[in-house]
């Protein structure tokens, strides 16, 4: 199966790095690091506050050390004094103690009941990683899990599109493609990642071209939001339902719809949808 183009899957490592940067700015934790889990092995790749290179590129096996423990349990875990902790294996004492780390909290990033990454917060003093700092790390893990979930869903839908037969110009399959495009655009609004939002919109445009071909030369230039609203209307949504799906207000939906109708020289929402389909702006 052909892999989706790189543009359509921004690196999860970049999202992980962004969360670690945000934690460093907002919590003041002395040491932060993390990495992705692949084939049940964690590769540490992102760091803030480290003084040595001992942890860089370290691979943590499942069930080994604190990170391996949370990969298995899919729950956060901590040790107040790493050197004397009895609850973990000590396979990685060299790089951890070489960094002077004493207190550590590890939080798994869980997607579909599987650990996909691990975030760590650590200190070199006696104070445990707890309270607001621990809460911030857990929230960061949840944000990252949501981001990866969205990316996985985009990849799944693109793979389905690549393996499907060319869609007919009308009928049940065409309606399904329209629904998928509308969902992709709605998903874009749930992400804080600008690159991912652009990739989601690009995927939607790819669906439109697959079903309708390129826009007609005489097609007016509709904004992304005007197209989003027209797609929801094409699926039979009321203004209220479209607003809920797009996370905007009903009056905002009306405003975008009026603007699209004006550009399309349409006298009703139905005419606007028909015109947009005829011009290849929506599938």
C-alpha cells in the first residue's frame, strides 16, 4: 500500500517537541524530555534542560525502567529518588544518574489503548514532581494524544481513498465522499497545529478533485470557511447543525453562507450548493 505523502502527515516528533517547549515555558521544570514509541521501544529524541548527552538517542525497552513501565501500564508513574527506587528496573542508571536526575515523572501518550510516546519531567533535587507540574504534564500528554489521533484518522481516510475505485459522479458513493471531506475540514478546527490544519484542508481538496475534477475557470474564489459551510449545507445540515460541526456560531454560519451565495449569484442555499458543485468547488 502506498504511504500518504509526507505533507499529509506532519512528524509526530514535531508535535512532541512543541509540547516539551510549552511545558518548559509554563512550568519551570529543570529537565524535560520524551520520545516516540515504535514497536514497543521508546526512543528518546527531545530534550530541555539536560547537561550531558547520555540520554540522547537512548532506547527504552518495554517494561524496563520507568518509561518502559508506563508503556506497559499506560498510566503515569513517578519515583521520588531514582537511585534507590525499588519499583523499577535499573537498566538505565548510567545515563539517568549521570544527568544528576533524582525525581522523575513519566506520562504515556495513549492512543487507541496503545502508548505512542512518553513525556518525562525530572529534577535534580529532593522535591518530587507533583501538584501543578504533574497536572501540566498529564494535560500535555492528553493534548498530544488528541493530535496523534487526528493525524491517524487523516491517514486512514487517505488510505481508503487511495485504494477505492474512482468515485461515480453521483449516488451513494459520491455522498460518502462529500461527508468525508466535510469531516476532514471540521477536524482541522480541532487542531492547534497550523501545518496539520493545512494538510487536512489539502486532503479535502484532493477529495473534491477526485470526484469533480479541477474547479471551472470561471469559478469564483470562495474562502475556506465559505466552502466549509457549503459542504455542511450540501450534506443537509441546518445552520445550527453546521455551526456545531464547525465550532462557530449560527450567525457566523449565516454570514459565510450569504457571502458564498453572493459570489455564486445564487438566490437560495440550494442554488448555492448546485452552483458550487457545477463549478467543481465542492464534490
